[in-house]
C-alpha cells in the first residue's frame, strides 16, 4: 500500500493493520480473544486494587522464600491472615464505586451558631441556668399570688360565715350592723350576672363586626386608625366611664327605656318607674368598657387565618361574605369565644363604674327580674359599704362576698383557657 504521492506506508501503520487483521481472523476462527491490557496512566493502573486473598499471601511468601535461597522450598510458618483475625484486609482505595449517603445527618453548625442545651463538656451554661430559674420563678410567683389571695379571703371570711344566721347562698337579707349577722348573696349574684349578660349581648356582635371590618373590608389606611381608636378605649379610666354613664348616657337612654315598656309582658322589661341608674344603663356602659379587649382578641385571630384557606375559598368562586363565613370565622371561633369569656371576666369585676351608675334598691323591696330597676353587684356592694369595715366580723361578710366573686371570675377565666386549648392552631 502506498500514499497518494506514491510513497510506501510507514511500518507503524502496516503493523497496526496487521494486528487488526490478526484479531479479526482470530475472532472469526472462534479462538480466544486477545488479552487486553488494563487502562493505565504513566504506567500505573487506574482500576481499583483487588483485595488480597489468602492464596495471594501464600504465593508472595513462596516467592520470598525462593528468593532467599531456600532450596527445599520450605516456607516459614504462615503468619496469621486477615481471615484468621476475623477482619477485613485494610487496603488503600475502595473497590466499590463512589456513592452519596442517603442517611439524614444534621447540617454542620455555622461559626456563629450557639450550642443548644448543654455544652460539649456536659455542663449547662450559667446564663441558661439563670434564665431557666427566672422563668420557673416567674411562673411560681403567679401561682403563689393566686393561692395567697384565695387563702386570705377564706381566712378573713370564715369567722363571719361561721356566725351567719341566714342562708349565705339563698338569703336576700344583708344585716351586718348588729351583733347578729344575717347576710346572703342571691341579690348580689343576680345583679352581677344580669349586668354582665347585657354587656355581653351588646358587645359580642359589635366587637365581631369591628374585627371583621378592620381585617377583611377596610383598606390599610383606614384600618390602622380604627384599630388605634378601639385600643384607645381600653386606656380610659373606669371612673370616666362611670361619670359619662351617669351624666350623659343614662338621661339619653330614657326614651329607649320608655319605648321598651311596651314589652312589659316579658318580665325583664317590666316597668319599675326608675328613670336612671338602672341595670339597663349599667349594662350598656359595661359593654363599651369590655369592647376593646374583645375586639383586639378577635382581630388578632382573624389576621392569623391561613392564607391558603382564604385562597381556596376564592378559587371555589365564593363571595367575600362566603369566604368569611367558610374560612375566617370557623378558624377564629375559639378566639372569638375566648375573647368573649375574658370580656365577661372583666365585666364581673368592674367596680367604680357600677358604683356610680347603679341605683341602690330599697331595703326589703321584693325581688324583680326587670332590667329597668336598680341593683347591686358584688363589687358595687363592697364599694358602697366600705365605711362599715370597722370590725373584723362586719368586714368578713363583705370579704365573703368578694370570695364568691373571686371564685366566679376564676371559673370564667379557666373556661376561656380550656376553650382556647381546644384549638391548637390558635395557642
């Protein structure tokens, strides 16, 4: 074979062609394929080394014995092999392909990360001990205060309760001036509960509407000022509410009260000829006072509604009201109820405003359920008769009334906490 210029081909090319022809003829004849050398770089194999076996070790020992001139070919005692020791032979490299571990491992901590819990030495840091102690101490202090108040009320009220000649729960008498004590809380319990219920009936829907308006309807530039004004109502002192209710609100509510006289066939609307200072007036003032806390809690709950719930309602073609009814209100139901219960606890203990607004019924007057009559609550009764706290026995009767109010408020707040705990999304 020659090149295009007529020169003979180099021997290297002819040798390559001969080798190809030989391999092809060998394969065609069915003979064994030629041995292919493993790939190497600079004379070193790039394949992973094969782990050594016992046979390899014996062959190497025989070679060493022959090289040392041992004519008899007697090998020295065979040393312990890896199989005898029960371990794998340690080799450099790996016969397995590279792989990425799928076992979840914590990411390495950054340089600025602080260790959580004990340090590497197993000791808790001083700062952690101090913070833990302060947290536990704060919780224990609150519990101790509640227990201490309850114990104080029980200790101070017990002498008067032991000398009471009337039924403390069902009696309508209240006489603590003489040597014989006769006092009961049924009238105080009715006045406290009915005023609080009126306040709750009026404040709950209004607070719910304000919270929905701020979170769902009002633009941002309007929602912020409205929320600020509602929160500002909580900063007004109780005595200001009381004076406003006595001088301004009560006279303005007289036409409304006279209009409701037409419903006197219902016992709670029975006419009692009390123009101002009625349970009706006190309930409205109290509703305004508890409005901020109920609105604030409802607003916070509505703002925490998951965005995916709202978007799902929009995707299904719901109107704004349907979105609120199906997504916002169900999610915030526990918050609405807990806010109402906390507002109720606030209403039960109101003192100064009720003391100024409510008119005291005549002594010995028959009981009436009408909201257009005067009444006394636990708090206003104690404030009205603070001048009688001269002897421990007389003061003990009012402390006993305070004990009932303490228990009632504690039950209401505990019920609110239980309702909140039913919804883990809100806690």
